[in-house]
């Protein structure tokens, strides 16, 4: 790279006698070295998933709202995390150091004002999945001004923002949160999960009203929402916006289309880049096909209205949570009496519930399986791989004894990698005194991140791998070619138009000096860099020699 100070000094010297040729001088001083920036590729993304309320408290003044002062069960109440906390960590570079290029956080729309006990202790809607009003943000999470700032700052650092969308259900009924009208929701029967109908036309749990997404009967706005909007002084604005939506689309005023409109407004207004859709298998698949159509429209409108803010030509991205979908199933999910292809009904990717079991296997089995499926049957689509999550009671490493291995397998596997907050810092998923999924949802362990040397060592490992993944689309979206099984060596290659990216990964290698066969991945005499240790080498006879204290090598062309 050319030193910037040298460029500036040279320009000043040349500009004095040739003031009238200033433009020409500037042109001549551009660096000659051609460095091609890696494009952002969703299918190889390094995605960070966090629970908004449990990540970082950036504004303590919004910690209590709507008189939510009852004593909840352990880890079942609001704990203060908010959008301002996420913004602070974006500003500090926390996500950048981790190589994160997508942040997905739990829903931030207004939650029910009271809480309920579902048999696991009194709970508030801290998790964001108990919607009261899709058009407003819950003040515990922040304001729309906060959201606008968050998206702007994330985009400035090359980070996409993915919101979490719920269409299947409202929040529970409480003494202060009335049930939505009968035309909107059903309150029984409870789902049985043995066929399509008793998985979709039912409530997930006893007190979680199910939106009648299959309904073809037009409904009016719920009286409580009309009253609320009028009290907030925005009734006319909301109704005018709804009228325009239904006029443009020609859709009937059925429950699903109201909610689709409300969710896609966040795209039009803020320029978010994607949606993770919640409880997808609990509605008819056509809901999501319509949702994607309106997401695409809204994204196009945002780009048209904000041409200087557009990051690239990537389309709006959608990821489905179809509980228990496995990559081995290919494109179909089996309800027993019906098979559904969600990839053909609004989704670019699916959450892969099989990865945590596949991660028990060796690198050969893991990497080859995912490369073959993603470049074969699933080509053009992807899966979101995870090892721990907010509602999976059987994580890969609950006690956090395998954090290094977890990082290696997750971040180097083909597909999209989901880092669940605290994966990178060994935040324990076993919390005494909790019931059910609360154990997965403790507050982010910032003290350990800042002060514990062992935690910092783990974090550094995740940072190195994350940055490598971010810098190289080949890692997540490329074709895996095994060079050696023991020690494990492979190459990954990604090509898209004129852009091409190749890396070589070596695992379980000897510490100290090691010779690595790179096959035909790099040309003879090419200079390469080990992104893990920072060491450089030259390809000689199809091999490179790296002397480092680590048992892992991540080779890239040295620019």
C-alpha cells in the first residue's frame, strides 16, 4: 500500500507550480495498486444474533415503562438492554472486531404492558415476541430515532441490520392487555403438531392468541388500537397510510395484510436489510410469499428515496424459522400430511436446526456435507447455522467448555454463521434458579469480556475467524475442496462474475513450523498470508511453510 502521508506531500509539492492543473494532479496521484474489496454475500454472512433487552443498557432512563413493576421469575423480566446499547457497541467497534456484517436482534415493537405466568414464573415481554402494537417501538427498547441512528451507524461500518418479524400471534391476554377481536385471532385449540392443520390453525400455548392468517374475511382495526392511536395523536396518519397500502396492493383488509404492512413500513422508513421471520411453520406458506413481495417493494422504495445510502445491489434478505427444519431435508419441510417448500414461498434462507449435531462430527464430514448441499440441491439459497440460541434447550456447548472448537466449526462452515450473543465470550447457558429457556437468556457477560484473560483469549479466536469469514465470501459461500483429512486441509473457492476469492484452511496442525500443501489453490510463487498468525509465506512446489504458535492456519493471498 502507498503511504498516505507520501501522497499528500507529493500533491502539495506538485500543486504549487501547477495550480491550474489541480484536477489532473489529483488524478495522477491515485494509488496504482489495485485492491478489490470483497463484496458482501448474504450466503456467507457472519451474523450476530442478540436479545435486545439482554445485550447492553445504553439508556437507563427507559428501563421501566407501563408500570411494569411486578417481580418476575428469574431472568423473566426486563433487564435494561436497548437500542442505545447496541449503538454504543457499534460505535466502540465491538462488532467490527468480530468481523460481523449482519446484526439480527429480537423484536423491538411495543409489547403487552402487563405479563403472564405460563408455568415458568411470571414473565414480561422482554424478548419482544408478545406484540401489542406493531406500529410502535416499545419504550423499553428505545425510540424510532434510536433505530434510525442504529441503522445509519451500522451501514457506515458495512453492517446490515435484520429485524425479527412476528405475524403468527399477538401477545398474551392480561388484565390490561385485551384480546384482539374474534375476526383477528383464535384462542383455541392448542397446537398438536401432528399434521399441517393442527400446526397452523391453533395456538402455540394456551394463552397466546393465534392470528387468523388464513382468513379471507376483512376486519376493522381493533377498538383498543384505534383508541390508543387517537390518544397518541396519530390515528389519522396511520389510517391514511393503511388506505394507501390497500389501494396500491388491492389486498383485502384481512389480518395478515395489516401486519405485513406494519412490518414492511420499517423497511421503507429505516432501510433495514432483512427480516428473520418467527414461527413460520405455524401459518400457511402463502403468508410469507406475500410478505416477501411487500418487503421487496418496500426495499425498492427505500433505495429510490435514499440513493446515496444504498450499500449495494443485494436484494432484501429473508430467513425463516421453521422449527426443526434440517439442512438434510433439502428444500422441503414435512408436516406428516403435507410437504412445504419455504424457499419457494418468500425465503432466501432457513435456520438449520441440524448444525449443532453435525458439529459433533469431524471436519471432513461437516464441511463436505454442507458444501455439497449448498452448492447442489440448495444452490442459490442458504441456511443459517447456529450452535446456541434463545430458545433451543439443547445447545452444542451449554457449559462453555468447548468455546474454541465452537468458533472454529461455526465460523469456518459453509452457510451463514449465527453468533448468538455470548458465544464469543463463553457466556454460560446454565444459570441456577432459572426455569425453561430463561437459562439461555442471561445478560451479556461484559465484565468477563473486559477483565477475564481466559475470556479474552476465546474472544480473540472468534475475532480472527470472524474477520477471515467477513473478508472472504469463499469461507461461507464457496465450494469446499479437501486437500488432506489428517491434518485437515481444504480450499474454498467463490466466484461471482469477475470476482473470485480463494482461501486455504488448515486445522489440527502442528504448533511451530509446519508445511502446508495448498494444491492448485494458489499459483507458484504467490505470496500468501496466514490471517490467524499474521505470518506471510511464498508458495513453492505447491506448498507453504508457516512458523506459528497455533494449530490453525487461514491462508489468503497477500496484497
